[in-house]
C-alpha cells in the first residue's frame, strides 16, 4: 500500500518550494536580482564560455626560460665567487643545464671546489638540486638537475598567477578566472566580449624591463663578427630590420623600481611613450650610473630586446622620464598594463585557446531553449497519451525534476555550457523512464494483487532496485566524463549526473506522493486506459528464435566497421591532432568559400579546409597541425585573423597545441576504458558473471559499430564524440540492466524453464518500457538535432543512432550471449518443458 504521512508530504512540498526559490533567480535580470537577499543573489547558474562568449586560454610556463635564467645565475655566481677569491679560471660557459669552468692553476682546484660547494646546497645561490663534479684535468662542472628545474617551473607558475590576474584586470575585464593547472600551466577564462589576440599578447610576454649601459668597447656588429667580453651580451633592437647592440649584462634599474607608469600618446605626432617614476632606490641608482657615464648610451631593454638607446648628456637625478615606444596606441597601453602588473618570471606560451563571440553564445542559448521546449512538449504529449492522469503526474514530476536540476546546479554555482543544455534536454527524454518502469510494473502487479492500491504499492517497491541499477550505469559514465577535463564536457557530465540523481529522487518522492493522493481521493480500480495502453501487453515475440541470424549479421557489420576503422581511420578533430578550427561570418553577403580557400592557401599553412557552417554567411576553417610546437599553432591562427578580419567576424576560434592534444587523447582513452571497467564491475557485482560477459559483448558491439559510423560518414571525432559514445554506452547498459533484472527475477521463479524461453518472456515483459523509453529519449534528441544548433548537431546525431543501436543490442546481443555461456543448461525436454512452468503466458508473468 502507498502511504505518506502528513509530515513526509509536507517535507516533500517544502523541498519543492525551496527548489523553486533557488531556481527562480536564474529568470531575473541583474537589476531584479540586486533587490534579493545576498545569499539568494549568488545562488544561480553561471553561463559558460560557449553561451556568453569569451576566451579560454591555457598558458604554459616556458621551461627553456627557466633553464636560461638558472644558467645565467649559476655562471654569474661562479664568476663572482672565483674572482672574489682571486682564483684564475678559463672557459666559463653554460650549456643545456651544465655550467663548466677550468681552473688555470691545478693547485687551486681544491680551493675552488670548496668555494663552489655552497652553491649546491638547498637554498644556495645557484638554487637547489645542483651537483658539483670535478674532472681529472681540472675542469669543474655544476649540473642543474631536472628536479631542480621542475621545482623552479612550479614556483614560476605560482608567482605568475597574481601577475596574470593583474594584467587581465588592467585590461578592463572584471569577469574572469585565473587558476593553476598542473605544475606548469595556468588556465585563464575571460567572459564577455574579448579581443583574444590582444589578450594573448598581453599575457604571453614576461615584460622584463631593465636599464643597462651600452658596452662601447666595440659595436654590436663587431661583436658578432668576433668575440665580445663575458660581462656583456649582444641584444637586438625592436627595429625592422633589427640592429645588434653590445649591452652590459648588469641591470642597475628594473621594472620593479617603477612606481608610476602611464602611457602617453602625443596628439600631434601620434608618437607613443611610457612615462615613469622611480622609487627612491631606483632614483639613486639611475643618478649614480648616469652621473659616472656621461657621454655614453643607456640601453633600455624589454624582454631581451633594446627598446631605446638614449645618450647620457647629464646625470638623471629626478627619477622621472619617458621611454619612447614605437607601438600603436593599444600597444603602448598594453605595455603600461604589463609594466604595472609586474614582470613574469618566464614566458607564458599559449598551448590552447577556445574563443567564442557573445553573439554566437546568444544564438546557442536560443537554440538550446527552443530544443528543450520542443522536447518537453513532445515527451509530455506522449506520456499523457499513454497513461492519461498518470501521464499528467509524470509530466508534473518532470517539470519539478527540471526545476530541481536548475536549483542544485545554482546552489553548487555550476557553469552551464551548451553541452550542459544538451544534457538537460537528454534528461527530459530519459527522466520519464523511471515513471514508465513504475507504471508498467504496476500494470503487471494488477494481475495478482487484491486491489489496485496494493498493486501500486508493489509496483513502486519492486521497481526501485531496477531503477537504481539502471541509472547507476549512466551515473558512472557521467562521473568519468567529468574527469576528462574539458570544460564543455564537464558541463554535460554535471547536468547528466545531477539529472540522474534528481530523477530517481523525484520518482520515489514527488511522483509517489501524488499517486498516493490520487489513490486516496479517487479510489481507482485499475490503471487509466488509452488507445496505446495495451499495445505491448500481450506481446509474445520469439526474439531468440532468430538469434543466430542476428548474431551473424551483427558480426558481419562489426567486422566491416573494424575493417573501415583499420583502413580509413577516424577523421580526428583538433582535440586529438592539434591544429585550429575557426568559424567566421561574412560582414556583408555570403561567405565565399572559394575565395577563403585561395586566400588561406596563400598563407602557406599546410592543409587547410573550408566548408559551409550553418548558413550561407558562415564558414568553418580547419587548419592542420603545423608541426612546429605550440607557438606554430598560435601563429597560424594569428595569420588567419590578420588575413580575414576586414571581411569576416570570428564566431568561434579553437587552437589546440600538440601538448594539449596528446593529453586529451590519453585522457579520452583512459576515460573510455575506466568508464567501461567501472560499469562492468558494477554489473558483475550485482549479477552473475555471465551477465557481465553479456554486457561486455553488447558494449563492444555498440562501440565498434559507432566507430564505424564515424568512419563511414566522415564525421569529425572529438571530445564531444567521446561524450556521446560514453553516454550511449551508459544508456545501452541501462536498457540491458532492466532486461537482466527481469531475467534474474524469472530465473528464481521458473527454475525449469529453458533459457531461450525465459529470455523471450523477460524481454516481452519489459518490452513496453524498452520501447517507450527509447521513444521519449529519441524524441528529445530529435528536437535537439533539429533545433539545438550546428555546434552539437554531430553529437546529437551520434546519440540518435546510439540510442537506437543500444536498444537493439540490449535485446539481440546482451541477452543471447547468456545462452552461449550457458547461464542455465537447457533441459532434456527442450522448449517443451515450458509447459511445466505454466506461468508465462503471452510474455507476461501471471
């Protein structure tokens, strides 16, 4: 019997009210939200990059910069130590991670060793993890270990976080996120309208500014042709072509001494400069050095390039001045921002970029909302047509379920992405699965229960374990997807996981309480009838009678798919190969694909393809990996921007370097394997081993044929494809578990029934649930495919195909495998022995 006490009913409806309160702020504008209590203002969904526009950039600390700085520091420390002790030496050099020096007098070698040993101690002037080695010929070597460099890289990453944040804030953006990623990366996300190219330039450069003296002992060109003093170095100017200068290595003023920095643009000449003011220490040093070197030249060095070389006419004592900067107005502003924020300890290279225009994001939101609305209407209409008043109850539960999903995501401060919207739409189709399982179980229990109320109570109780088992598989897939790392895939995984949990909770709280009220007030004697109510009630299809033919056909198709995969291979997206994907919209008229192809071919970027994307004015450009490291990929995207920006707006830009693509490939592979292993282990624990084997075979069947689909259709295989495959695997196993659960129940009830007959009976008993759940899920996916937008169309198509494939494999692959592995040996009487189990009639347990 279904019974809910008043306090339980009150608690359920209080939870429903709380969910509405938490979800409601998402429908209000910023002005309306400002009048709400503070705790309620913050509990709302954050729109992801792909929905409100912005840039997601992954920066990597350049290890080579750290190695260079460590070598220069070590060489300087060795030089100063030996000179200070009066020890003569020769051949002091630094290469790779080794500093070598030869002591001229062998008798002083041991003394030199003793003096240099402190440099190897942790915290020593040359830093930790340094080994000192002495050769027989008097040569000493300081070897900086990989561990020492790695530690310095991690330290540089940590120091860079605040500097990057200050630069972005100085750029004028308030809605941004800067977070560490691993030991050597920084993830930057700036939302809204962003000039991605300018932002990357602002963040990439160390911006190390320093004042040096020009070494007048020889010209820069003479130094290049001969040998220059060890205390100096050759640096080039910012001119085109660059001019070499011989510059003293010692910096007497650095950017850290500057306390007032302002960009200045002469309104008449448009000449740009940086006005600065020095602190007391910088003022003292500048006055002292310039006073001692009148007639010589300063070298103002910016990131190892000579920005300016003014003559010293007199001592500079005021601590104020201006540096000529041959930059544009934006360039000089950016330079001022970098100098104010401080110098980075090393160059930050962009290894990944994903930029979206706000207009493109707004289009995605509109498409997602339309798809969700259409899906909800279609699913609601089908449920009401099937179950009448119980269908209405299911729709009410579905609406509350969606509100609860939004409330939970808002409470967690989750980020809603376009794949996340797709996940919610998918939940619209899958959420009614629990209601269908319960209602169909009630229909079966009606035949043996004394009253309909008793049948309803049994239906809810006996459907519980099946619903939990079925949804765990998809929940596991969602957890693994979350661990893959991509923001958009995480958004999908979070909404899917939350949707699964709220679906189960809603089915056994709200739905159950409403049904209990309906029973108490209306006293119905049976389930509401409709035209479709008994569509599968008397199904007695002999599925196993053709299992050999289906097995053979599936094996042939699988072999064809594997052969196509082995020969043609997948059309891998830039997530796995590296490269660039750029979507553009013509500012006027339609996009001319032939002209785009010709213009891009002239840039000599290697393999470039141009195709239509969603409309006549839109085009999608794919640029293959440049093969020259991370900077080569960014340079290619920069060239395309420069070539097309006059005629096209950039809707979406994705640039993936080789390091990121390699990691994504590894994560995707491990993610798929981990998901399959976790799901199958769960089935193994919950069922007998033959069931786990059947699930493995069915899963492999689905994965192989879906890969074949990608090969034969030429669709791009990327991270969203991985998400589609894993979701389909979870859905397919969801369906399989429902059938397995009924088979396990029948195995206990009919201990002498031949396995083929028992399997047929189990499939027929759950056929209505299988077909109805597939129908609602396909309706939701169809709405997503038609109205969800171009970005997720291939994802949705894969899901449509996969859901149909998963439904097929649950019946014709997962179930027959149990016969092959002899879950129950056939009785000597063969199929006739089912007469001893007079309880299965027309595929229904009675």
